[in-house]
C-alpha cells in the first residue's frame, strides 16, 4: 500500500493533528517528516486533550508504529518530556521510534533564535523561539549534531567541542552575548543519548517494510505550506529542510515519490497566522475577535498551541489556497473548524487581489507586493444552526453546503472531509480518503 501525506495548506494550525488522529485508524505507521517542536498539534479523544509537538498523532492507537523521521529537528529534552507526559496519562509511547539521522536542537539554537529575532528588531519573523531555524541552518551548513552522535560518547565530545567553539564565536562576536559552557552541554547530551537510546531506530527501514507489506503509512505534516522556504511568504516563513510541503514528505522519511498515493490538504474554513508577515485577508475588528474567541471559555480559541500567542484571523484566502493546492499536488481537502463560522450573517471568500490597480489571481513572490494586496471578496450567506453535531453533508444547513461547494470549486479539489469540532468523531466523511 502507498503512503498518504497530510499537509497544512495555509500558515499552520489548520487542524492537522486532529485530521491525522482520525485518519490514523486505517494506517499501520504514522510518521512526522519535517519541522520540530515549533509545531503544536492538538488531539482531543476519549482520553482528553493532548498537545503534541514532536510525537506523531497516531500515538493514541495501541497498534500503530509512530516515527519521527530523519527530516525532523528533535529537541531531546522536549521529546523526553512529551513521552513522559503521555505515559503519565496512560498512553504507551514505546511504539515511538526516532530516526538516528534526525538533527538535534541544541542549546545554542534556542539562544540564537532569540538573539537573532532581537537583532532583526522591527523586521523580526515572530518565530516560536524553539531554535528550529538555527538548527536547520546548521544542518545545511553541515555543522549539525544528529541523534546518532548522541549515542557515540567517544565521538560526541570532540564534535561538540568543535561545533560549540564556532557557535560561541557567533554568540559573542555577532550577537554580543555570553558564551555557552562545554562541560554542562556535553553532560546534558550524553544523558539525553542514554535516555533516548531505546527509541532510536532506522526509521526509513520501518517505513519501507510497511509499504512493502501492503500497509498504509500516514505522513504527518507540520506547519503550513505558506510557511515553506520556497513557496511560502518569504522571508516570513519557517526554515524546515526538508520542507513541510507534500514534496518534502518523501525526503523526510526516506521514500521515493512513487510511494506516495495521495496528498490531503488540511485547510481551515477561514485563515489564521501566528507570527509576522503579510496576510491580505486579515480581520482586525469584531469579526476577527469573534472567530478568535469562539470556544475560548473551554480553552479552545485561536491561541497558539506552542506559544499561546493570539492567532491573527482572516477570511479564507482562495488565491493563496489554490497556489498551495497546486504546488502540493493535493488530491483531497479536509476542511476544518466549519462550526466556528456559525452565527455570522455573511461570509467572505477572497477570490483575487488588487495590487497597484491590477487584479491578480496568483500569490505574488514579493512580500511587499503581498502587503499591498487588497483582497477582492465574494460574499456568501451565513448560517445560524450549530453544525458540530452534523455527521452527513446533506444535513448541513444549505448555506454551509453552499460555502463548502464554493470553496471546492475555487480550489479545484474535492472536500473529502469536513471537521465540525475538535473531537475525533466530529467529522463529516464526504468521500473516504483511504
Ligand atoms: P495543527 O497544528 O494543524 O495540528 O492545529 P492546532 O492543534 O495547532 O490548532 C487547531 C485547533 O483547532 C486545535 O485547538 C484543535 O483542537 C481545533 N480543531 C480542529 N478541528 C476543529 C474543528 O473542526 N472545530 C473546532 N471548533 N476546533 C477544531
Ligand atoms: P503547526 O505544525 C503555526 C511560524 C511561526 C513564525 C514562523 C517561523 O502547529 O501548524 P519558527 O519558529 O518555525 O522559526 O517560526 O513560522 N510557525 C508556525 N505557525 N503553526 C506551526 O506549526 C508553526 N511552525 C512555525 O509562528 O511565524
Ligand atoms: Mg499547531
């Protein structure tokens, strides 16, 4: 059986964790393939609410193997803590395996992330501050420490000394901050290596074996396609290499493109963005506040899963979404948080931009052009009846059906799944995804 990729179609937080948790039912293996603990994936199931940063959303099924692929940046302390938290809530995390090729997020990455944002001042990216950008920078610069290195105590010391010497020159020389201490860093990471050893494996071999045995492999994307280094709203993007797009999924677990059968794009029924950068359909008034605070009394408003920052809110931008559909090669859409739109008198869909007097229907490459983009809207009627209890498309209010069909038409890909609440069963399966 082939692999299925689940990818975020917007600027992250589309509900990928929730969709993977639902689709994982049919998979044998669920693997994260990119990013690090800048991701925050919320899963609500019979055990309660969980916020996962590194562990794949398949972990709640006792018969699934969960993998952290070679493409992920792993902060060992965060991973060990996440494993401990899961176990303390009765979830067996021993079916989790971590690639020996995955990069390690080191203390200097977290420090440089913060110092670099300070240095950028008004031009700051608004990163999550988890050290992910600097970690991938070092990966590409061939200065990274990998999980395999943590398991080789003899080799770790000289490697760490050389790398830390370079990083300390950067920290003191460029950023004017205090250097990090070698001994404490070595000791900490030798300890991490000892604790992680039972989880470390050749994860690529596990994926290949599952595919050859005819089992489904679910590849869990992190972040959103519009945060991609190449196709996203550069420079307000994340630095994941491989990318969090569908194309990055094969590299991030070590399979070929012909092993992927389907790419499912997760889109919110509107848009959100955390961090800085252009956002043409952003809503700064009452409607935005209302969408952000929907469910806030239950801790379920639009506030970052990883940082707690309020998310910026906007109408669904189908120009950006269509671009994302195309460069990801999406074959199906999962539309989430449809319930959040209930009660609004009307809804808007952005179908084009006006930039310097010209109507354009593609996402401009330049951040400054995108900043000047004025959205061209199409207005649709809203609906009042709550939809969170609906389980069949035909039972949705006609206005909600119209909204979904219009989105589908504008994006050119079928909406196979509609999520109407954060819980596993709060979904409308329009067409089975696999
Ligand atoms: P991810 O990073 O893409 O996994 O998304 P996050 O977990 O960061 O943010 C999505 C939020 O929306 C979480 O709080 C989910 O529990 C919640 N969520 C997912 N789908 C739905 C839905 O259909 N309706 C509502 N109300 N909440 C949802
Ligand atoms: P999930 O997987 C939303 C954003 C940050 C910032 C930019 C760069 O939960 O959807 P970074 O720390 O990666 O260097 O920050 O990318 N960002 C996310 N936004 N959801 C995420 O992950 C994100 N991961 C990174 O807010 O704008
Ligand atoms: Mg998230």
